[in-house]
């Protein structure tokens, strides 16, 4: 999906005029770069969404808490809308933890007291009556507004005043009340809870029945919450862009520095593009060519590409990408694994490709072996050098095994040692094979950002990446979806930042030119 109506790909070296002109705060399309520049500069005096436009001020505790609530709501809404598998789960404290042990002891003490009261002569029912009162309120919370008949029945059967009167005359039927509760739960629960209901009916001890009733009611509450989430998801997906933009604006008003990391993230790309343009201007023959314009869309796309090489352990993400931080980190880790697999495949083809040509099943087997051994490579304890050496040894074993099955001579010791050595050197900084594969992956991802609909039309896969083409297309589609949604939501904020960075640089450039002329 294009940013602000963009429909054409950005060139590798020089952006087109149409690309520059299509960048604005929302979806407006302008005729050329000068028109875009006028649009940016004409609004420079208006209220901006970037932190530079907000004067320094003291932030109160209430404002901090309001911003935190807005961020929590924004994050939750975003997760519900974009993650089809999102659901809430019950918090479970580890039994070995202090909090877990305390919780278990307190609960066990409560149920022990209840059991002693019910077994006393005469029985004490006050705690049990309070439990049924709580059960009644939970059951009523499950009912839809139109469930008046069942509502009246629950209130009539679980009338605590009536139960107390019965208890005073030793006429209360605790087991009968529990059976009614279980039958009502069976009417209200999701099919996934049918087995739990059957277990409740088979439980003989009344205290254990009450304990398990509350356990199943907790599960039913989570089922209800997750059902509500699934029901809300289509509505949130339709309203997500406006909702997230509004919530982030509220955060920005409460916390003026809420775009500092984002500004720095974009500024890095601006500086890199300006350096590239200055180097281009110094090349022979460049004096007669027209001065290239710096494309805001190209700058922003290059900023997004940086996320594929982000150090998530040491660097903070831009504020506008916090809601997708986990997805981006997982995507980057998978992409790094695919990059290593592509490097291994390229080295293998260069060294023994002539021997193994026409053996696709061998290539697939080597790919599976590499993928398995590279699992968990993002962990700090992962020893990549050692794993690469193991992959090299296993590759030699598999190649020799295949050659022997076909009656062909196996690899000699020199070739095997060379293959294992080249595999191990992939970890080295500036490894030429790794650098080549990385550039081609970046090129592929960059071309994805130019497409109007990546799901319908994927770009061609660069050479050397055929072995990971299928996985790369899946990751690329996920990456493009994250980027395109992020552009839609935060486009106005990026526009304000780029307006200041790009045109302040342009003004400085003109001033420097004027000074050198004088």
C-alpha cells in the first residue's frame, strides 16, 4: 500500500518527481516536488505534531498517568486488530514462587474453614451463602440484555435472603443449589467447557464442587472476554487508523517528547541521503546534470529498512513503532536465519554445485538441516561459529552420502576442509558472501515498499535467494503490512518531522552556497 497515495516505485539512486509530490500529511496528491515543498513550508507556522513545536514545560504526575493509560489502550487495540490469534489468558503464578505459595496457602485455608463450618453441628452457612451470592453476580454478568427469564430465575433461586432464612431453620439444600448453578453454567458456557461441566457433575464433595465451580467460572469469564474481543475485531480493524492516530495525539499532548526517538530515527536516513546526494554531485559529469531532489517517501522507506537490522537489545524503537516491536523483532530474527541459509546455499553451489547439479532433494535436505541447527540463533548463548562448523560437517556428510548412492567419487579432504572453513567464516564481519546476500534481501524488501498491493504482486526474487524464496515472500508480506499500516496511522506525524528536517537542510544548503559565492 503506498504512502499517501503513492503508486510508483522509488528508483534506486534518484527519486522521481511524482514520488516526491505524493508525500503529504494524509492522502492528498500534489503535482511536483516544488508544490510539495510549498505545502510543507506554508504550514510551518501551524501547530505541529512533532516535539520541536511544543515548548518545554513541567509534566505532572496525572499527565504521565493519562499518557500511560492512552498508550496501554492504543497497544491493546492495535494488538486485537492486527493479531488474529490474540486472546487473553489467566495469569498463573509459578507454584515455586513466593507469591504462588502464599496464594495457594491462603486459598487452601479458606476452603478448609468452609469445610469445617459445613461439617459442624449445627452447620454454619454464612461463608457458603456469600459464595452463592458471588456466583449469582457472575452468572448474571454472562447474560445478554434480553435474557430476562433466566435472569429472574437465577435471582429467585439464588436469593441470599431466602437462603439465610432457610439456613436459620436448617432447611437449606447446599448440594441442590450447587446442582442448579452447574446446570445454569452448562446453558451459558462455550462448548469447549462441556468436559469441565461434566467433571463438576461427577464431583461428590460439596466443598470441592464449590471450589471447582469458581475455577470453571473464571474460565468462562475469559471465554466471554475473548468472545467480545473477536466480536470487536472487525470494528477495530475498520476504525484502527483513526483510533490509533487520535490516541497517539493525546499521548503527544501529555508528553511532548513522545517523538524524540522517531525524529532521531528519521534524521539518520535524512543525513545518509544528503551524504549520498553530495557524493553524487562530486562525480565527474555531474555538474551539467540537474540537482536531484531528496524524496520524503524515499527517506521514510529507508528508515523502515533500518528496522530489519535493528539491535532490539540495545536500541529503543521509534515511539510510533512500539506497538509492533515484538512482531518486528521476530521478523528480523527469522530474516537473519534465512540470510544465513542463503549464504550456506550459495557457498555450497559455488564449491560443489557441478557435482550435485540435478539433485534437488539434496538441496532441500541441506536446507532443512541448516534451518534446524540455526533455531534459536537470536539467543545470547547461541554460538554461531560452532553451529556453522557443524552445518559444514553435516553438509559434507550428506553430499558424500548422496554421491556414494550414485556410485560417484566423494569429496576429497581439501574440498571438505575448504567448505567447512567458508561456512565458519560467514560470521566474520564484512564477509563478502554475507554482504552480498544482505544487500539483495534489502533490495527485495525495498522493492516491496514500492508496491501498491504486495499480496497480489510480489517483486522478482534477486539472484542467490531462490533457496529461501517462499519464506522470504511470507516475511516480506508481513513486513509490508506492518509498514503500510504504520504509514497510514502516523503519516501526519512523519510529515511534520520530515518538513522540518528536509527543508531546514535545504535552507542551510542554499545559505552555504550563497556564502561560498560571496
